[in-house]
C-alpha cells in the first residue's frame, strides 16, 4: 500500500472534511489510480463520517481491482451491516461491476439490514439460471420478509424462468395484476401472453455535449473527470437545439428541436427508418400536458399528434441554444446508472440502456395501438447552462416501432 492512501486516510480520520479529501482524491485519480483500492480498504476498516468522496472515487477504480474489493466489502458488511463504506462499495459494485458480486449473492441475501436499501436486489442482475434455485427456495420461506426479497431478486435476473417463478408467487405475496405489472416495469419488462418483452435495449450510448454547454459541478467533485463524459471514442457528432420544423399543437408556437439520431445508434429499437428526428415543446411538456406525441414519416421527421387541449403556456420557453453533441459507446461498466447514486457527477444523457428513473417506472402506452412503448433515450437537466426538467429531472423519450410514434414525458423529485 502506498503512502498516498495512508496519508489521506490518516488526515480524514483526524480532521474530517477539513482534510480536503476531495482535493487529495482528485490528485489520486489523475496521478495514481492504483491507490484508490487501498484507500477504500482503509476506510472499510474505519469509516469516515462522510463517504461521498469515496463514492466518487469508485468510478475510477480499475476494473481488475473490483473483484477483491467487492469480496472484502461483502465480508465487512456481513460482519457489520451498519458499515456505510461497505454498503456503498457493494451498491456501486452492483452498478459498475455486477459479476464481482455473483459469488457472494447467497451471503448478501441474509444481510437483512442491507435489504432495507432500495439497491440491494441490483446485485442479482445478470446472475443467470444458477441463482434461480436458491431464490425459489427463499420464495417459499416462512421467515420474515425473505419471500418478498426473493421476489425482487428474481425479477432482477430478467430471465423467463425467474420471472415465471416470481409471477406465480404474486397472489401469495399480495400482489394483484396491477402491482405485478408495476414491479415488472421497474426492471424494464412486460409479460405478453407467455412471452417476456424487454422495454429497453441493454447497450447504451452516452451523449457528450460540447464543453461549457451544461451547468457543471465544481471540478473538485470529480464530475469533470467522470468516464461517462469522455468523448474521445465518439462515433458521431450531431446538432442539438435550435427551432423545430413544426408548431406545437398545444400552444401553437414553434417546436424546440432536440436532435436527429441515426438508425445505427438505435439498433433493436428502430426498423426501416434512416434516422429519427426528435423535437419537443419545453413550454408545454409536463406543464400543460403530461405527454407529447409525435408521428414520424419515412425519413424519420416528426409531426406532433394533435390533442384536445389548447393552452397558453404558464412558463413559455425558447428553443435550446444550438450546440454539438457526441454519441459515445461507454461499455458494460456504465450500462446501469442510478439517478440518486450518480449524484450529478455521472452523465445521464443516454440513448438506450435501462432508463434512469427518478420515480417509479413509467412506460407509456402508444396513443395509436395502446401497446407499451419502449425506452429510446433520456436527457438530464442542466442543458443550455441550467435548464431543468421540472425541479431538476430527466426527459424520457419512448418509441412504438409498429406505429412509428414517439412519446415524451419527464420525471423529477
């Protein structure tokens, strides 16, 4: 273990946040990432009062070092379920390095205090068929909340057999069809007859905006260094913002252009179109109407679907300032992102991947065929120097490939 990790830990133990751990951690990230794991190991044994700088550092942990750190964190959490550093390491491992937790799933299941957190079932993502037998046994348990925990973990597996087992237990667990459907949508699934339908495409592309376009956190928070903001492996740069081609059918004013996405970045979601043009109305969406709907022609251009409401906007807005955005494949490590745990450091502007919900899952029904729409992309707040969706939420865009209809809504706290 190097002197840098020991020195930072000793300083934090003695002086708390006055020791400027953010500054020291930033230097570590820039100069010696091999020191991140030793630093976290020290704080696992003696947690500091504030762990946020440690959470930020985990995004830069070399992938090869997750296996041992995850094992150690599970050991610590099993011995001391109140250890906040261990809880954080396990939770971030479940997002960034899920496979490293799979050898420890049965042990984690019995750390009941950890299952009081919303994130505990995340560790079961991708565990596959080998995990089903244990969870099916727990589903039949008579001990406390073990059946409920097993139900949530089974759904996170996202396999036909796992979901079939969970659904079969739904009546016994007091879940009617509506609640069952809600739980399935939380993991991006719906059951159509005997078939499972995925409501998202697993592989994400991140959208990296031109420097200075977004309102950013101070550099010491490490947000400017986060891997999801790295445009160096970008595939394409496209225009964002400016006026749309048509008028909003709610307020009658010109629409606001978002972006035009190539079909190459919408594989598995889009059929038979070269690209998809997406406009919105910042003045009306979420304020005058909960959704905006658009039909798309053979070129992918959009036309708003007329509604019954015609209103004067309470908060009229202009189009976003025009800029460039780069489409970047960011790999499996950033397939899963959580809104709260991203803590404004991570880039949540994404095409594909699982939606980063702020509230419960909210996949809308297509206004033409009434079938559940699939998630297409999302845009976070702080665009154009500070635009907020509501009180700082996320815009979600959905797609019905059969009807060539897109829909939009946003969530916030």
